[in-house]
């Protein structure tokens, strides 16, 4: 019985094998028939290897509208651009700050450029009239906070080393007197004359450096200062030739025509501002070299100027509550003024006062370039000649004054 069942199973397996062989042979015969018919119709050579249609992957059709682009995240691209910008800007700032051959000139040029940007921002975006002492108080407060944070992070003493505190106090006092006397001259004199008197500060700084710091004035330094100041006079000549201005005072029924002349006292206050500013520049250089940290000079000035501005705001002017737009603008100007003061102190620390003082005139030239190119002011002969004289003078100072002082 067992043998018969096994024989039946073997017979069934043989039948299955015959069936599989017959099906395979039948499919092969069908494929050969199809291939032979297609070869007869198309008269082409058939491939030796026949690939099943289920295994063939159709090729995608590619045109100019379906090119394979890699998907990029826009946030990652912005991060890469920002990283490249920072990677280019940060080494430049380090090189400029490190004390290389042109570091002092570049620091003062950056400071003058920041002051120019501040002037443009205040002229363009000012929407609310803020009293001058209130604006000074806001800027000095921001300078005080930022300089305090800077000194804490670098681990320097807040009030500087002991041997330099007298210099820091005198620097703060001279800077305070210069700033507040300049505010008075701006309020009592026409703006053009106040600006011209204020830009005699580089000349006063060079004279004070010769007397106080025993710095030698070379012929190139004197010629550069004279060339820049004559350029300043060329720029403001149309406004300086007027001896006065006529104003109408009174109501519609009774009018009085008064000729306002420039008082001698206001001019003397403006000259006092430039003299104290020049002495302040010399003290900044001495204090920054003594303390080995230029930010200490900025902090000492803000410590004295901030409460003094608050007292003057309370005593002489009415407090105006600024709106959000004006308050934000005041904060931006305060931050910019902090960096301008820091770069100026660093430049005075690295270079001679007379050479650094001449670079400060580039602020006037940059303002004129902005007014001609952006503000669409008329490019008069005086403006163009004045800007040319200032740029030539500054370039000559940077070229002929490259030799650093041997100390």
C-alpha cells in the first residue's frame, strides 16, 4: 500500500513537471512567434536577451521645464549669507582694532562716518521735536550702559586704574564743557557758523597736543589741517558771507523788522567749545594710553555728562514724552554715538593727535556727498572744491603719516 501511494505521488509530480515544461515551452513559442512577426514587420534585428516588460522602468521625459533642481531651504541660505558677511566683517574689525599700520586712521574715519550717518538719520527720520538736553541725556545714558557692559565683559576696572583716574576725570570735565557750550552756540548762532566754529576743534587739538603732550607738528600735518579747513570754508562760504538775517516780529497788524546780528558772546562760547574739545582729545589720548583701554574714557565722560544733562533738562527745558518712533530713533542714535566715541578714542590711542584730527574733516565731505547724490542738492563750485580739498588732505595725511610714532 505504501509503495503504491508513493508511486502515485511520483506520477503526480511527473505530471506537474510535464505541465510546467509544456507551459514554459508554449510561452516560449508564443514569444518567438511574436518576435518573429515583429521582425518580419519591422525588419529589425531582435535582441538576444528578451527582457520582460514588467522589469523595464520607463525613462522620464526631461525638458527645460522639468530639470532636476535641488530644493534649498531659504532660511539656510540666509544663514549662510549672514555667516559669510560676518566672516568678512569680523576679521576686518579685528585688523582695524589690532593696531596695524593704518588702524588709527581707519578708526577715526569710521568714527567720522558714524557721525555722518547719525546726522543723516536725524535729518531724515526726525518726526518729533525733542529738546536738546533731553536728547543728550538719552544718548549719554545709552553710552553709560554700553560702556559699563563692555568693561565688565573684558574684566577691566570700571573707573580705570588708579594712576589714570585723574586724567579720566579731566577728560570727562573737558568733554562735558565742550558739549554743553556747543549746544549753547547752536541755540544762539546760525547753524552754519556753529558748525564752522566746532570744526576748529582739530586745529585746537593739534595746538594743545604740541603744548600738553609735546608732540611735534610737521609741515605735512599743518598743511593737511589748513587744506581741510579751507575746504570747510569753501563749503560753508555762501552761508557765512551773510552778515545777518531779517525777521518779522509781531502779529498781522503790527510788524517789526529786526536785523539780528551774531553776538560776540555766542562766538566766544563756540570758540570755548572748540578749545575744550581739543584739550579733551589730548586727554583722551593720554588716558587711553595710561589705562590701556579706550572705553574707560567713554565711560568716564558718560558718568559726568548723564546727570548733568538730566539737571539741565529739568532746569532749563520742558520734558517732552517721545512717542515710540522718536524713542526708537533716539536709541539707535545713542548706540551709534557709543561706537563713534569708542572708535575715536581708539584712533587717538594709536596715532598722533594732529594726524588723527585732520581725518575728522571727512565727516563734512561725506555729508556734502550725501546731500548732492541722495538729497539732490545743487552741486555748486564751493561744495565740489571743498570736498576735493578735504579728500586730498585726508589722503595725504594717511599716505605721508604712515610712520607710526616710536614710543
